């Protein structure tokens, strides 16, 4: 095959793989079998091996990186990754709303309510639309460089869809329930210790020094916050989420925008009851002031923003299975 022909085929393969990724991960409606998908990736890798000049940073072949690391480098975040204050009742939410309304001088306040994905926070940094660093939250100021592992996650863009000088985003890495159950079955069979919950499984997977292990764990990342953006102007959180979607990130489609606390509270109650139907675990909901200028007015304490709060669902009654006791 000549270079020109290979170039066309490589381009077509990358497009097709991208379409299947979106269908599989975002719409949860795979359009081809895993085997057919693997064939496409294998053909792409073979062509890139034969014609190295055709390799581009955004190629799926660049996802499962090099050899295992000796350890993780420290990464200082450009902006501190704040934590969230907690609410445990309707009253807590109403007093949060009262504080916010006071601080913005009585103006109307609108909230965006999102799932609180029960995973681990990750920060992704892009320069000139290319993924440069992926890091854990760490202590909020300094995290661990887990770029090699995050690149293996198909829904983490290696290259953004439109030009932007600097974009730093925050998201939640998590393991879907099905992948968690399957992983624990495999570990039980192999005599390895099982993970207590999907959050621990996701954290354990991203702390692996060998990216091939992370690549095998079917992790996902929902992105939900812009930490830093140089290259576009955005006025509300709703616009920010749409911008992130356009850039190619996986953004959770389920969210509710309202200034009416009655509606907000009933929306939270709805998901408190229905969360078990979700394909991933959530441990609450997050309320965020939608208007970014009101957020600037509200500011943050040293630890948490004044413009957001987490509503925590009551902890599951820890079921101690009989087998657990017997095994011990
Ligand atoms: N676990 C989640 O799904 C989640 C966590 N945090 C936030 O927002 C924080 C980030 C910026 C201040 C509030 N949103 C979320 N959806």
C-alpha cells in the first residue's frame, strides 16, 4: 500500500473508531462487536507501524502508553481543586440557598443540580487542544501525574475538537457497576482480594504503575467543571457543560436547572430513590450556582466554594453478608 492510500485509510479508521467510542460510551448503544472494534484498532496500529509519519497525538493507538512507571510524579494544580461543603437535609439546602441569596444582595439565583458521581476527582490539562497532563486531586494543591493511565480511557479526549490555548477541567473517574462486578468475579477466581466498592476499584486502577492494567479496567470520566480556560468566554455553568461536550468530553446528560428550591428538593428526592437504576454509583447530588458572575461574587473559603454544595444521600445500611463473616 502506498503512503497516500495509507493516509486515507488511517483517517477513515480514526473517524470510524471515534464514532464507535461515542456510541459505546456516551449513548451506551454499541454499533459493532468488541471483536470488530478491536480489528479496526489493530488495522490502524499496523498502518501506523508501517507508516510512522501517519501517527498523530489523537490517534487511539496513542492511548495505551509505554512501559510501567517507577512511581508517580507530583503535579501542582494551576488552580486549587476545592472540596465541597455537605448538606444532609432539606433544611441544610434551604439555609445554603438563604446564605447564597443574601450574599448576592437578594438577586434571583438559579442552580444546576448534577449527580455526585462516587469516584475520584481528576484534573485534565490541555494546551493547544492536546492533552498534556492528567492528575489526581491529591491535597487539592498537588496531585499525582497519572497521565498515562487517564490516556487509556476512551472518553478522555487526546485532542479537543476545536482550537483552544489552555483548558483545564475537572471530572470524576469512576468504574461502572457492571465492570466492577465483573472485575471482582475475576479477582475472586484468581484468588486476589476483591474491591469493596466501585470507587475503591477506580482509585486502585488509576494508581496502577502499568497503564495496561488501567486500560483493562473499563474506567470512565465524567467532566463537570472548567478550572481554567484561555480561548473562549462563558457566562453560565450550563454553557460550560455544553462547551465541554462540544470539545469532546463525556458530560453527564442528567442535570436540572432551577431557581425554585421546592423543585430542586423534589428532583433530589427523585434520584435518591431511583439511583439504584443507574449504571454507576452516585453518593449524592451537587447544587451549583449557574451564573458565573454570581459565583465570583460569592467566592470561596480556603477549602470550599460558597457557590456549591453537595447533598449526601443517607449512607447505605452496610449489609454484612453471612459469607463475609464465614470467610473471615
Ligand atoms: N463527584 C461529582 O460528580 C462532582 C464533584 N464536584 C463537583 O463540583 C465541585 C467542583 C467545583 C466545585 C464543586 N461536581 C460534581 N458533579
